[in-house]
């Protein structure tokens, strides 16, 4: 009821007076000092918004840079893996080639040994081949 007496000078209909509460008209009782504080606060808020937008923009830039950095790291990792696979393939193929060459040399050497043993023993028939093979196995 006190709000009715306090704001009696405000022109409004009787039905509106019944509906309104003191809190609704609190702004009418504000002094100039509080209005200045409110204006300064509003001005500070206005100054704060561009700063917040700038912070958000910088944060988005940092996130974008971080994403790009992670992508570059991933690309380098894939490139190194590919280089490693290529290196391993080259090593494997060169080792296989080396082993095949050694096998071919060993076979030629065994054939040479067989010929020499057959010639030295003087036997050219099939029985000599069997003894030569036994001799080569022992060696």
C-alpha cells in the first residue's frame, strides 16, 4: 500500500495502479547519482563487448592454428612412415637379391667341386656321382 501513496502523482488508470507493484516503479525513485553510475556501468559494458569479441576472435585463431599444427604433425608422421616403409622395402629387396646371388655362387661352386672330384677320381659313371655326392655332403 505504501507504493500507492508514494507513486500517487503518476498519471495512470485505477486498474493499472492495482496491478503495479513498487518494484515496477523503482526506477522513478533513483537519484541522479545512481543514474550516473548506471550510465558508467553501461558504458563499461559497451567497452567490454568489443574486448570480449576480440578475445573470442583470438581464441578462435589460436584454435585454428592448433588444428593446422596438428595436421602438419600428422602429415609429417605419415610422410616419415612412408619413408620408413620405402627404406625397409629397399633393404629387404637388396637382402633378397644378395641372398639369391650367394645361392647362385654356392651352386656354381658345388658344381665346380663336383666336376673336380669326378675328374680326380677318374670315374665318369653313375656310381661315381653317388660317392662324389657323399663326399660333398661330408664337406
